[in-house]
C-alpha cells in the first residue's frame, strides 16, 4: 500500500497542469531540436545586401577608375596615401593603405557561395586576442558588426603596451573582405571616415577558378608601381589568416602618392 501511494504521489508531482513527465521529456527534446536548428541557421547565414559596397567586380562598370589594380582587389586611390602590399611566402595576400597617422589593411578570401563567414571570423579573432590577454568588444559600427580590440604589443623601448585596432568585414558573392583599421582611425571617428570609405569602395575580384573557402585571394603588383621600400617586417594583430593573435606578414613594395 505504501509503495502504491508513493507511486500515486509521484504521478501527482509529475502531472503539473496536465503535463506528464513523458510529455515534459518530449517537450524538452523539441526545445533542444529547435535550439539546434536556430544555431544551424545562424551558422549558415547568407551574405547581407551591400548597397554601399564593398563591390564585386561584376557590380562595377569601370573598376579601374580611381582605383589601383592589384589583380584580386581594386583599391581606391587617395591623395597622399601610401599603398603597401604584404606577402605570405611567395604570394601577395594583403594591401595596406597608409594615410598620415592611420591605416587600413585589406585582405580578401574565398568563401562559400551562399554562406557568409564574417560571424565565424569574428569569433576566431576575438578568441585569439583574448588568449593573448587582450580585450575585445563586438559592436555595431558604421560598417556593420565589427570588433574593437586592445591587442597586447611590445613597445620600441621593450615595455608592454596595447594597440587599439578595429576589425571590420563584409561577406560578398563567394568572397569575404576583411579590413584592419589601426592608428588614429581606430580611436577617432572623424579620422576613420576616409578609411571606412576606402573599405566600402574596394572592388573584389574572386575569379572563376576553384578555391577552398577561406583561401586568400592572391594579389598582383601594378606594372607601373614605384618601389619605395622592400623586405621590411611588419607585425599585424593576427593569429591566422583572419587575425586574432600576432602573425608576421612580410611587407613588400610600397607605392607613394597614388593620385
């Protein structure tokens, strides 16, 4: 009798508002399935519209007008700027526009046809910087979601310091463009405006050749480039092809006064 009353008591506890433990378990499984589906949907987000750029080569009638042709990228030219190309191994994989005391590094990568990767890349960057002891904030900026980071660096006098950097990105058709804004452009909005416009006015040339997602789109030097410096080493706040730690890219030729 005691055992039976105990069973009845357990049933009474399990039946809350007419829901049995079996039904509750089914509901829990349904909730988990819904959460998994939502997570999968977030991972497989399609690229958002780009009404203001950056542009795909198919969207621009005259990509070379006012821009420097680097093969995989057409980079806007600005009066008084320096354009530095950076290499990994034997390939040119990034271009950095230096304008007075600010800079923006541009690097393009192959991406899935119908899937954006900027959300994943942000997680990778943030994780790498955090592991170094840096601080990262994810914010909605003028170019969409971006990371504003304080990256640990070693100063010229050997002491430890931090570098303020903004990581911006944009998903395009089968490509992803990443920008790294440093210097005054990373801390002063009035200075950042021109660098942001350079990022938006960049044209990406993905090409038709098969490429694995996240492979860098290789760049080329213009035929009439004037070489100012070569063979220097520059540290960028990166730990992978997308950044996150401190990765070394070799600085290649620089072009001064594009326009």
